[in-house]
């Protein structure tokens, strides 16, 4: 079995820009668990545990999805959060740019996975997780106004099947299969 999800992986330069935003948030944090730079990604669908047989079927269908979409451009947006009890459960970086293309790709991934009985009732909320269980020494809105990402374009040319596992006590996300957008 493999713990898996479908995501857009970023190249090193984009991850470096995300780290700058994360550091600006960390400068005002009194608590938090922070994502490692290598692990920054944009999840399209979370799969959970899958068998080798399911992986083969998923790869086949994701290849077809990729063939129905053309590359598009995104950029990094503003920070936001998902609420927890007394903490910011997730502090994330949002996404701007060609949201229509991103949403169309995500919908196709989701609908296609539903054919394999992977069902997800969550509404897609594109975000890059920076940290979890975060506490801040300033109001979030104040931080939001001061922290901003560079507007460099992110060229989305592919998406990946990602493997999630703990190695030496550290969570590691690894792209196991890449699907190039070519539609
Ligand atoms: P997160 O970034 O908001 O934590 C790998 O764990 C990826 O799948 C992460 O992007 C994570 O979202 C997402 N994920 C993990 N568990 C999930 C779940 N049960 N439902 C939806 N997404 C999940």
C-alpha cells in the first residue's frame, strides 16, 4: 500500500519564493509545525492508501486527463488560514493566475478518480500549506498585509502522483509518476 495524492509539484525557484513567505510568517509565530521546502506542493486530490493495482489504474486514467489539458500559468497569491481551536490549523499561501484552467484540471482529476470510486466531497480550495497549528504574535490581517509573494509566473506543465511517507521521522513527498499536460 502507498499513501498517495495528486498534486502540482513546483520547481526549485518557486519553492524558494514560497520559503520567503514562510519565513515572514515564522518571524511572527510563537508556535507551529512547518513544511519543509522540498514538500511544498499544490494538492489537486488526496487519495489515501492505494494498492499497486489501483496505482496502475490511476496512472492510466491520469495520463488521459493530462492529454485533455494544455499547460497554463499560475502565480503565488496571498496568505490565508484554516481555523483550528486556539490555533491557525493551517497557514497557507494562495494561488492566483489562470484559476479557470486550474479548476478545470482539478475537476477532471476529481471526476475521473470518482470512476475508480475515489470520492471526495470536499470543495477544492487551492492552497500551499506553509505550517500547521500556528500561533502568531500579531493579528492575521496585519500579517496578511505585510507578507506578499513575488509575482513570478509558475508554468504548470504537468501534475504528479505523489507518494507520502515518513523516512527517519520526517515526512517526505515524492513524485512517483508525472503526467505532462498536452491537450
Ligand atoms: P494540507 O496541505 O492541507 O495538509 C498530502 O498529505 C497532501 O494531501 C496535503 O496537501 C494535504 O493537505 C492533503 N491531505 C492530507 N490528508 C487529507 C485528507 N484527509 N483529505 C484531503 N486532503 C488531505
